[in-house]
């Protein structure tokens, strides 16, 4: 059964989103086409089922499989996308050559969201820093018990997406600033160990694509028209 058919992907409408960067004080608008986005971050159980690996670093418990996968590098997320695509009979979106990754937008496989897609989906038509009261929508330092929590346990945003803020930071496709930071990639969303100011729709974080830590995971996206599968979006 595909991720979309099993309810793990949500149809996101197109639109325009304005990104901002506190470091440079710059802002830029991006037009976003309709796409599919993971309803929740990729879980440990899902990651293990596809890859045979269990990189999560949190506590072992009965709901461990429902925790967001963490301890995954950007490259690990890319490889998961390709592996899941092959598993479901889709054309992998990424061509991987040693340390270089190319995204072929003509292919129908799974991929990481762009930074603009991520923020557009996070905001879900809202205009404030968050899509609801933080304590109701996100696991962060004040309420997480300083550990990751099972996905989908807090209130979703208006488009039905869970854990867009808090729980784990999420890798995006984009380079953060190639001229200054080279290959560093964008992270979004805030995590279970972060204070409230990091859990906002506009906050940008960066890290090297080989970086692995216990509050960084990812969620899937898919953009090819075939992904809609007659869903009537």
C-alpha cells in the first residue's frame, strides 16, 4: 500500500509564501505549486521497515516505533526517499553520485520538501508565528519531558498536518546559503529540546548534510501529478 493510500500523505494546495532570514534581514516570496506532504514526520517504525535500520536515539518503550525517526543525516533522508520510491514502484527523485545529489523534478518519487513548501504547509493559511497555541500544537522543552514524543499526539494545523512545529527539526531540500555555508542544508520546525522562540513557522536553522543528532528528523513530499492518484485535490 502506498504512503498516500495509507493516509500518511496530505494534499497541500499551492500558493505564495514569503520567507525571511534573521541573519541577513532579507525576505523573498516564492510561488508554491500543489503537492503532497507527510501528514506526520517519518517514524522509527516506518524508517526501519523501509531501510532495515533503527537510528533513533531516544528511550525504548512500547510506543518507540511511533516516535519520529531521529539521528538521521540529510543524506540518510535522501536515501530513504529513494528506497521508498523503489519499494512503491515509483521513479526515484534523486540521483546520488558519491557526495552529490541531484533532484530530477520530472520523476514521481518521494523527496524532501523545499523550504518554501515546508513553511507554506506549516502556516496552512495562517499569518502568525504559529498556527495555534504552542502548548496545544507542539512538543517542546516546556512540555516534552526533554524527549521525543509519538507523532500525531498534538493538535494538527488547519490543513491536517501534525508536528509541523516541535518534536523534531525537519530536513528540507534547500541549501541554506551556499556562498557563506557551502553545502549546509536547511532545517525547520523546532524540536523537543527547544525553547518556544525556536518553534515558529519562520525560524530557519542550518547544518552540514552529514550531521546527526537526537532532535533532527524529516517528513516526505511528492510533487509529480501522478501522486494525486485521482484523489480529487
